[in-house]
C-alpha cells in the first residue's frame, strides 16, 4: 500500500467533499473524504492535466 499524503478536503456547499493526494513514487489520488481507501489512481501528470483543463473551462458543460 502506498504512503499517500492527502490534502485537506475540497467541499462545496451541500455536496460531497473530495480529497486529492500524492505519494513519493509519482502517483496521484482522488477520493471522497471519508472513503480514501476507495480512491482513483493515476500519475501526477494526469492530475495536473485534469486540474488545468478544469481551470480552463473544459468541464463547464458538466455544471
């Protein structure tokens, strides 16, 4: 099991809180706060791309 360093939860009013984490081997993790044992895993580069794409508005159609 990887030693994951989790960031503080990102919470929206009235919805689930998400947590992002990383490990020392270059992996990134996304989980619902309180259910970190059921996480999605990918590379830090993939997480970086996801965050940049969200900031650029490429996911606005989901809102």
